[in-house]
C-alpha cells in the first residue's frame, strides 16, 4: 500500500505565498499599540500610587484615582482595537460576512422551534 505522499496526484496543497512588502500602516498601528500599552502601564502605576495616597487621607487623590482608572481602561480598549485592526490587515481575521439584503428573512415563530411543531 502506498503512503499518502507518493501517489501520482500528490502535489502541494498550498497556493503560492504572497509577496511580502513593507506596509507603513502596519508600522503606524504597531506604534499606536505600543503607545497605548505604555500609557496603560503608566496610568495603572499612577492609580496604585493615588490609591495609597487616598487611603492615607487625601480626598483629592480619590478623584485622581478615578481619572487614572478610567484613562487606563480607555488606553487598554484602544490598544485592543488597534490589535484587532492589525490582525485584520495581516489577514489573520476577517470581518463579518455581509447580509443578503435582497432576500427577506423568514419570520421566526413565536416561542421558538418547539412551539412551531
């Protein structure tokens, strides 16, 4: 019995690799991701510092703690959105499939499948 690689129809199952080229947009996105991660780290460090100051009795530090926390969340969110864009540009992920607008969807039965029986 012949192995799977020795048959007469055997060949490469992969297509030709696309030519890699420099993409300035990917560099810009990578710099944005790096800036967001550095800003996030600094804001988390600042929030920890403001938290310890606030526990010592400084009431203004609570406001700075809240502001640093919201800023850290925003930086992390923007960084993750930029990661998603990089993955889409590299072809690792794809966008959602467009819906067919010409064909109307069937209305769902009230109560689900069991109620439709």
